[in-house]
C-alpha cells in the first residue's frame, strides 16, 4: 500500500489531482461546520459583486444569498452524489460483468444483450427521463446516475474476467475442487480490480457533471443546493452578475479535473508495464 | 594464421538499472566471431546471453547501458554508434533472427513484401528487382511453392515456414554476421532439426559468422563450432565445441552437462500385475470454431479414440509435437474440458458422468501440475493460502491445513517461511515446487503433469524431475506426464504414448520404444532429437 502511494506521488499530475480532491473532500466535510449559515439565507443586498465585502467574499446572487456559502454546501451534494452513484454502479456492474465473463455461453449472451440495451440509449436523455418520472430528489438523482453509468463497468469487468478465466491458476483452483463463487471471489476478481479502480475515479467525475447538468436543467433536489443548481439559477443574469455562475462553474471544473488527474495517476501506478518501463 | 575475426567483443560490460538483482547484466565478456564459424552462446535464463546479442545489434533497452568495453566490427568500435549509424549497419551487415517468428513478423503484411522491405529500407534495387529477389530468397531457404508463399500472410504459414521466412529476411542483404536468438526454441523437434540444418548450410555457403544463442546443449552439439558458456553475465568457459562438450573444465559447465537428461532410458523395474489407477476409454474431443454466417465452421480434432490406462505407481508419458492434442488429453482427464465421447475411470468411479458437488469431491483424487510456473500461481495470494485453499475447500480444518502446508513445503524442499510470502518472490523452479505442493495437498492418487518442466532451466529441470520421481515412489502415485521433450520422457516414464494429430499412434514400454520404434512418426521424432551424434549428457 505504501509503495503504491509512493508510485502515485511520483507522478506530479496525479499528486496535484490528489491535493485538489482531498481539499474538496475536506471542504465538504468541515466547511459547513465553519460556515454554519444556511446557503438559502439572504445575507446582503442582491447582486453584490465579489471581493467587495469580507463577509461575503464571492458576492451574492439575485436574492442576496451568499455565493461562497453555496459553493461550500454544494460540495457536499456534488461529491456525495458522485461517490454514492459510482458505488451503486459498481455494485451492479461488477457482479454482472464477472458472472457474464466467468460462465460465458448463454448467460454471457443474455447479460450482455441486457447491458447493450442500456448502452444504446443516450445516457443523459435516460437520466433526465428517470429523474422526471421519479420526481427530483437526491435519491432519484443518485439512482438515475447509477443506472446510466453501470454498463461500462460490466463490460470492463467481463473483458478482464474473460482473459483471467483461462489463466492456469484459475484452472488449478477448478481442479482442486473450489466452487465457482469462491473462484470468482478469490482468484478472479482481485486480479481484475485495478482497471476498475481507475474507471471508478473517472466515473465519479462524470457523475458530478451529470448531477450538475440535471440541476442546471432544474431537475435537482429542491431542498439541497448544488453547484449545478447555482450555475442554472445564475444563467439568466450572467451579463449583469457573472460571479453567480462563474464560481460554482470553477468548483465543478476543479473537482472534475482533480478526479481525472487522480484517475490517470492511478492508471500509471496500477499498470505494471507503464510503471516499470524505462521508456 | 587465422583470418581477422568478423566481430571482436572485448571486455563488454552492460549495466542494469539500479535495484536489480545484480549490477551488471554482462560483465567483462570477451569473445570473437570468425567468418564461417558458428559460435553458440549458452547459458541459463538470466545469464545475459540475450543482452550480448542485443548489444551486438544496438538494440539494448533504454534502461540499460553499455558501460565499458568495445565491439569491433570491420575495424571500428560500434558500441558508441548513434541511431543513424546503427540503421545503416542493421540488416545490411549484421542481421538477426528472433525466437518467436509469429510475433517477429508483421501479421498484416504479405511475406514477400516483408522481404522486399529489407531492400527498401536501405534504398536498394527497384521494386521489380526486389520482388524477384524475395522470390529467390524464398527458394533459397526452402520454402515450398515460393510463388504462392510470397503472397501469403504470416498466419497462413506453419511455425517452421515462418522461421524460414525470417531467416530469408535476415539473409536478404548478405550480412557478414547473423545473430540468432534462440531461433528454434519455439519450434517442434522435427522442425527444429530442419531449421538447424538450414542455418548450417546457409552459413557454410555464404561464409557468414553466426552467433547462435541457445539454452539447449543438444542444439549446441549439433551446430556449434565454438561454445561460450555464460553464467551471471560472466564467461565461465569458452573453446571449441569438442573441447567444451567433451572435456568441460569449469565445474559449472560440467554441472550443466550433467543436468541434460540422457536419451537412453535407464533400467526400470517391471511393475508386474498391479491394479489400474486410472483408465481412459475412447476419448473424443473436437473443437468447433463458429465460422459466422457465410463461412463453414472450423473444426479441429484434438483427441480421437484416445484410450490408455495407468497402473498404480506407474508413470505414463504422453509425447508429441505442438497441436498433437496432448494438452487436451490432460485437460480431458482432469475434466477441465468435457469430452464429446468416452469415459475416464478412476478406480470404479466414472469421472465423466459426475456433476456439481459429486465431481468436486472426486477431484481430489486426480491433481494437475501446470506448465508455466509464472501463470499457475495467483499473484495476489500468499503461498500458504495457495496450498491450503484446496484442503479447506474439501472440509479440512484451517489449522490442520496450515500444519499440513508446512509439511508439504518441507517435502518439496522449501522453507516453511515461504507460507507468508507471495509467488513473485520465488524463482521459476521454486514456483514449480509450490505448484507440486498444491497438487499434493489433496493427497491425490494420480498426478497429471502438463509440460511441468518445460519452462525451467536444465539444472532446475533435473531437480524438479528428481523431486517428482522421488515423491512418486514415496507416496505411491501414478502419473500422466506430458512433454514434448523425449529426453525427459526417457528418464521419467515407465511407458510412453506417442500422439499425432489427436491419435495415439504408439504406446509401449519406454525402453522398447526407444530401442525399436514401430510407427514412422515415432522414428521421425526420435531421429530429430538434437545432440545424438555427440555425447552431450554426462548423466548416468
């Protein structure tokens, strides 16, 4: 584990990504404790420009709400949605892919056709439809993002398992009389996991973007402030008050960039061929 | 007075990246290559023999550097050459033949075009002349039907034909020096014999200097004029082939030669009338690759009416070339694949008709040792877990399994401390011992060894063979021993079955098979075993 962290550190862009992500997580965890004011409360006159008052460093929006407080509280929602929906997608995608790849044949055919069914529908359109049907709430948003993002996981895991299945150590486990479940769990999956971890870090980034897009369209949870909601709410007055959209937009940009850098760094660290090669 | 050497390597030292197992891949190596002479560079894996070849071709990886020494070629030192200088030299003056012809050829280019590319790369001849020349080359290296084959793609050729094509490419520009890096290791014995003869003939007719890298002393005996023995990057012995093979001076050379199994089978005790441990009756297996909508299916007959039985305490060898179906038979016997027809009987239980838990229960009676010691152990599990997983799956108490695991490791000659370590911390031979311990953990009656020693160096191979033989007698095991190496088969098997294209063509007592082979294919196989003209093995 330590060696692995050192690998990640050696990659400067991965390190930068890690710093950004850790900062974002720290803000989400401890920010609301330091700024106990609700982001929905009006604290100043509307359209106060940024850097004018130290109490509201990033200005206020059309209703006089603190943009800085919004960004801090929004970090919770954005990161939470990203994390939980990715975990849910993994929970669906990994078992499906593993079963399809391990057993092959008709089971594989059936599961993969099912997966393709989801892949053929444009994912954002499907997410919008799902949220609209289920009523916008944090649960329906997480569910719909998970539903549109598990198919790539299933495909990836299936491919990995398919190639691992013919390895001699898997055959050795079959010969020693292990059950299929044991073999998948102990022999196959641990060796298939590193590309999945990389994919997962990128999926969190995509999920944050999806949530932002949904909130921007007004399909966010009405009780929770999120970065996407703030960008959406500020877009009508972007010419008079640029700061209402730009700062939450920057927050999205930075956290997605950070996650992407971490994903790339993980890829380099977990890929033995890249990590050791002198070239 | 001898003519000047074509290549003179002097005090060559190649540094490995820091933190490797040793500081230098090649340390102070000196030898000459003379025109019209084949120099065999012999050594076990990791001895630095391939590094020598790559240094001579300017193909060293970026992470290693030639730190000291010179390679004199045509009167100048070629070690400090830049990429342009190398490009001019490679192919034209020094050419190379690689180990694996399938990966060394471009799969998307016709053979003839790849040969013509040699001239194109050096800006020689017109396109028409290049085509004619590649046809001549194909003819010279003995490719059948040259007009057709220059238009074929690599996958349409057999392994031997591909290697011939590689040799043709290497010879295209009439190089002064040919470097051959294990050119026959990936080939079957009969093909190997042909390729060796081809290299020998071409080398004589063109008066080339050849550097031939190999680990196989049989090949050395057949082809070498001079021999250089490498160990840990240092030359331990060099001299004429007759001297090195006949009167080896260095103890390491002697040990290597002693480890080469003899082709003469030792006297074996008659087994008398014992019970059959396992019986295979009429096994059939056909692989069908679906051809899609408009093409017919491709079928390969891997096993056809394969029948044999193994007595208790007996070793049956299954020999044949690649694609003969011997590995399929091994997998059929342990039921990793299902037979189309036929039965496998262990004692009075029919293994072929069992399913689910009943099959899992019976599996402990027949265990398998795999070929590749690097692929057959899960890299993420500790050795202790790998060995005790099987007994625990069969209901053994984890504590008991741990104790048993310690005993097994001692049995195969490993330290009990190995339990807490991961497979990558072990060498190839040690890993194979772990694989054997895993197979023995379930106390099987029958062991199936699928090319269990093929991936190992000769000295390690000899140790593992001794271990298997010893365990077999001590535990009263029966063994199905699959190999392509007739020398190994001669040493360990009581009886040998010869397979060709999925059929057992001959099955006899080992001594009888070697003394009087009946089937023409058996005779062909025996004749192709390298190193029979000179005595290479010091064992027995």
